[in-house]
C-alpha cells in the first residue's frame, strides 16, 4: 500500500510527533506509552504485539545482535509487564533513518494486510480513508470482539458501503472508551484526525 501524503502525515504525527525532530528528542530510545501498550520502538513499533521471530526479521538489519536480543525479550509483554521491562532497554538508541525504514518497508505492509482482513473492501476506499483505517488498525489492532469494539464492528459494515460519513462518526464515537484515562486526550485527538481525514473523501 502506498500511503497518501495526508495519511503518512497523520500517522507520523501521532506516532512520532510529526517526524525526526520530535523523535530524536523523545523517542529514539524505547518507551512505554501506558495502558495496554508494550515497549515501543521506532515509529510506533509495539513489541508487545509481535513475537520474537517477527521482531528479529524486521530489525536484524538495523540493530546490533546484542541490542536486538534485549529488545526481543520484551516481545509479547504489555501493560504492567511492559512498564517493568522498559528499564532494561532504556539505554538502546535507534536512529531515525532506521526507524523510518522499518516503518516504510515492513510496518505499513504488515498492518495493511491486517486492515484488509479486518475490514473487507477497505482497499476500494478513497486513499485518505484507507490511510485513516490503517492508522486505526495501527493504533487499536483488528479485534472486533467485545463491547469496547462495537464501533469497529460497525465500521466493518460501513466500509463495504463506502459510507464515509458513517465511518467518521464511528471513529469519533470511539472516544467514549478512554474517558477518564491518562491517554484520553491523545486518543481523542487521533480519532478526530482520522475522522477528518475520512471526510475528505466526501469532497473528492
């Protein structure tokens, strides 16, 4: 999938503060974003949602064997387990060019495959709407099970109908999930930005 420029800008904004400057200031070493996240490296690469083999394949060309081994130890760890693990890898530094290379060469294609499986017909949407859906899957995964996922189940049906306004409405409705949490502000801004990106398809 080739991301539209607006889609790439949105994802980089929420994953690495817009790009290189913010990344090098705050994100060049592993972080733990909080809540159910895992130890996160590069451009939003959450080690808690990858297995050891995938991390090895994605990063072996960019990290030393020693650093990679330490990061692989964080595979699958989320929430409080990840919070405990971050101290053991905080000294590792990942260059911006390497982080961006993994994102463009590996991460985008991985999550685009997931998006197509979760939301059949997503590939037929307007490029900006496709990008918004990729951002959603990148941030929330693909599970459609449970009360917290009811908006995503609704979006699955709306995608087949190319109902851009309906998709945008459901993205905004998701903000209910994070009310009262420490990540509410960031999640709200992201969902609003994705909804706005989807609505650009109505003007195309």
